[in-house]
C-alpha cells in the first residue's frame, strides 16, 4: 500500500491497463479509454501516471475542466514531470490561456532542458502570445536539439520575421525548405520575407514556383501581385489582379488590391471612380458578404468619402450589431463634422466594448481633441500608452492634449530642439562628391516613381510614392545610400541621452533596424498633410532633389519646408507648428515617429524628391 502524501507506483497489472488506455486513445476510442482510466485511478489514486492519463482522456474528449483538474492532481504528485507539464501546457494553449501555458512550459524546460518538444511548444506558444523575442530564443534551442524538425525551423523563421530580423528569417525558411522541399507554405513564407527585404524579383520567383506546383489559391496570387508591383512589373500586376477579382469574387483582399492599384496607377484621376465601381458591383452581387462591405467602408473612409461610407455603414448595421461597424460609424460622423453624434457613439463603445483596444482609444482621443474635451483626451491617450507603451499615435495625441492644457510635459515629450535633427550625410565610397551621389540616387528613384497619384491611405497630397521596400534591393547606389544613412542615424543617436522615463529615449540602443523604406516625389503644390508614423520609433526624410523655390529661402518663404508639432488640420485646433526646418540636398531630418510633421506646399515645376525610412531599436522587435 502506498504511503499517504507520497506518489504511488503502479503494479504490473495497473501498468498494463495504463498501456491499454494509451492504445485506445491513439485509436480514437476515447469513451472506452475514459472508462478504463477512471477505473484505474480508483485503484491507484496517488499515481501521477493515472491522473495524467485521465487528463489526456478528458482533453481528447473535450472535457477541458476535468482535464485541467486531472493535470493539476498529477503535478501535485510529480511537480517536475516534463511530459505532464508539456501536455498540461498544450491544453492551456488550446484554451487560449497563453500566459498560463508559457509559465508551465518554462517549468517543463527547466525540468528537462534537453527536451526538444518542450522548447518547441514554448517557442510556438510565445509566438502566438506576440512575444517574438522569447519565441526565437526557445525555437533556437529547439532546432539545436532536433535539427531535422521542419516545424521548428518554420516557426523559427516566423519568430525571426516577427522580431524584424529578416536575414535570420530567410535562413530559417531556407533550411526548412531544404528539409521539406514539397511543402508550399515554406516557399510562400520565404517569398514574403524576400519581398519585405526589398527583393521583389526573388519573391515573385518563389511565388511563381509554388503556383507551378499547382497552388492556384487567390491568397498566393494576391501575394504575387504585390511582388510584381514592387518589381516594377505594373502591367503584369494589374492583369493578375483583374484575374483574381474575376475568378474569385468572394476573395475580398484581392478586390482591395485591385481597387488600390486602379486608384494609384490608372492613367487618370477618374481611377477613384473605377475603384468605387468595383466595390459597388461586387456588393450588388454579394449583398450578404459583411467582409466585402466592411472593406468598402474602410476604402471610402480612407478616400475621405464619408457620406457614402455612412450610407454603407447604415445598411450594414441593419443586419449586424458589430462594434467595429459602430466604430466606423463614429469615424464617418466625425469626418462629416457631426461631432456631437459621433461623441455619443464613441462614449458608448468606450463604456461597453473597447477599453483594452489601443487603436480604438486613439480614435476616441482624436475625437475628444476635436470636441474640445482636452482633459478627457489626455486620459484616453494615457490609457492607450499604458496598454501599449510603444504606441506612437497614442503619444502624439497625449502630447497634443498636454499642449492644449498648458502642461509642461508636452515639452518633455516632444523637445523639438533636441529630438529633431537635421544632419549632413557623408558621401558614400565610390562617389567623387555629394552632388554625384545625389544625382545617381535621383536617377534610380525617378525610375521607381511610376504611380499617377498618392496611395489612398497615405498623408501624401499631390505626388507619388514608390511601392514596396526601397532598401534591400540589389542596387549598388541604394545599398551605398542605406549604409551612409544608417551611419548618420547612429552618429545622431550617440548625441542623445538615455532616459529610462522617456518613451523615445528609453528605447535608445547603439544600432537601429530599418523597418520600412520608400521614396516620395512631390509635384507642384504637393505636400504632406501633418501626420505621424505609427510603425516607427525614429522617422526620417533624406533630401535628394529640391526645386529652386525650396532651396532659395528668399524666393518663397517656407514653401517646401518640413514642419513639426502642428496636429492634422481636420482636428481644427488652430495650433501653429512648433518648429519649421528648411530642407537641404544631402541632409537627413530625424525625429521621433510620434511627432506631428508635414510639409508646406510649394509652387515649382521641378519636383521635391526624398527618401524616407522608419527605424526601430536593433535590440527589439518594435
């Protein structure tokens, strides 16, 4: 007989029953397995293996609460049993309890540091919990222990991509493909990383290879459209996008892709009408497709066609009580100047739905600023920064509220003299002087500017933006520019203090990672509406070519200048810029991504051409 308080060893007969239960579970005979496991536990109530097996039976039967109780009993008897910990964590992860699963998995890896399966599960759970750093560490350990695991290499690639390390992601995906060349998902993910790395030609080749193997899914075709566009193959991209929309009318992302292509690249500005018509026809054919109507509403809001957006929202809300529709309803009302009605909707959503959603809190803070409720705006934006300390939009609204309230913390946060820099970029090797470098760079960029108008969701007004990632392409001029710009950024960062209490300075590291890069070409009367960069930490503008009216300050005042600290015009706050800087060819403007910034319109025949890029700290994924 087992001693009270101590685990009980199984007899030979009980061990035989244990094996029988395991065989039944493997064969899917859960009911019979559960009967035997329950009987076994009655004869061996202090046997960890009996509790563990009963937990597995309940888990397979879908009895989550009973399964968890059995796991807990097993761990009370054998607290550091790796297999019990692993299976318990899997149950917690399947039930969406990611934090609890991670805690159990850490115990499992401490108990069995050479158990590859535990490290693998820890990495995948951390990835699902949006913790790419922890996921990557665990998965690196997993592939070291089981280097032939395709699943682990694939997951490691996803973790590296999520943390912004595209080079490591590419290496992991290529290793997985070498182990399993016939798994198309691996090549699709490799293609995505190549496109993010600024190598759209290689990405397109990846996608084409998968299509030749028989994958004709609209998702893959849509990804190929993006790669073709980034590679400058506009006609091929348009042709394929039209084909996807025609053959898969229910595939909403494909319709959105085609609408955006027509908006930006069609020969005339009437393309907006073509884009809207695409959605209208599709909605007539699929009146009960909520995803389609939602995409059209978002497109209309991006195009600032708030009146039609409101019509579509009203129609959609007759059939669905969806908080997202209510949110878009409030946004449309705000655009139409119906601030009081919008406020009622925002307040109701804030009370009953979205206190934990930073994106909604940002929208609400934006409304409160426009409505003159500055204290409430500060509280709401502060709530968003507490939930997501790296949320650039929330800091922008909080800084604006502080300014309106006369709160000195605005100057602490924004510090336009110290945190806005305009620095000289050294001439890269291989160029005789800065002028020859800028001339070569301008020629490269001009070939990339093929759009007829600005992207629908951007701050750009009266100009074009290059598609995809600019840096990473196998072009010696772009590579030289990237190196010179990063070196300039790192020199500038070295002049700034570290401050553990400041949302910008606390993230300062010796190096930066470029997370997005593009070029903007402004035509006469073009400008950037005041905006921020929500995905960045540091943002930038490198001046490649400027029209005479911008270079010569005596000719046109501040035309073409970059300005900081003035909120968007639609907020109707009447605030002036805090700082205005005259751009100069070969110089780089640097600033925190949460600072409002825009450009003053100019009137000149020659365009204003810049390179812009967002950066995050090298040591983190955000």
